[in-house]
C-alpha cells in the first residue's frame, strides 16, 4: 500500500462539454501528470520509466480508443511499486472526472481477448462502488523489469479512484507476457464498451436509483 511520507497534492482540470480531464498528483514517492480524452483515437504519450508498463498502458489507449498522456517520475531506485500503483490511482481519478455524471454511457463492458495460448476476460461496471476481483496466476514473477504482482496494485488503485467494479480473470496462459497483455487489452476493450455513449439512453443515468 502506498503510504506517502509527505502530504499528497492533487490538482485537476475537466473541460466543460468534453469527456477530457487532466490530473496532477505529487507525493514524496511519485510526481505524475495524466491527461485523458475518452473520445479519442488511441494516441498515447507514455513515460513511467518501466518499459513493459508503458507497453501495457499503450494497450489501454490503443484498444480503448482513449487518448492518453502519462508522465511519471517515481522512486524506481527502490522498486516499481509506487510508480505502478500511483499511476493506477491517478488514471482512475482522471477517468472519473472525464466521465462526469455518467449520463448516457452504457455503464457495463466486457471483453475476452486472446494472445496465442493466453486468454483473459475482463468485466467492468461504472457502478460508483470500488471493487476488484482478480484471478491471474502469473507463471513468472518478472516480465522484463516489471514485477507481475504490481498488475493487481495498478488495477486496485484504478478502481478505488474511478469508482468502478472490475472482474479480471486469466482463463488460460503459459507465457506471463501474454497473460498480462491479454489482461490489459481486455480491460481496454471492456472500458471502451462501458464508456460508449448509448444513443437510446442519451442524457439518462443508467441506474434505477437515478444516480451512480
């Protein structure tokens, strides 16, 4: 768990009428800037200092059709934990601000994505209730310089601040790179489906409660 040794500073900007947001989050462990456009074309500018993690974040942008800018300066001389977790937190904050009151979105999204022998399923609900259930039996502890255990920390940070319920299951897989990549690609596709505007529900919050 990230326990900053200095007070956290968060600034954010949301653009009226557009599903975009910019969030800056600074702690004693990381300095992060995130910009998202939920109605983008999949462009990405990524710099976290962890090559494989940048590759996974690129999957979110490309397959989620989200324009994504992430710049993180973290304490990588310790390890990648704070960088990966805090990027998840900041991305969650940015998505929450960009989606706004959730009027007109489909709310739910799911995807199955294969990569050679690996297959993963991700289901997401913009429920307003943070929750993560993840079952990914990685076959290797490290993927390049990326600790595979940090995949959970990334998604935990994201769900806690995007206020979504997220189920992630790797159904098959031998190669850890393939396992992780199918998870991130399936997450991107599920996210894209959930955030898509439904013309049949324009201006309507997708809940019988009337709020999410």
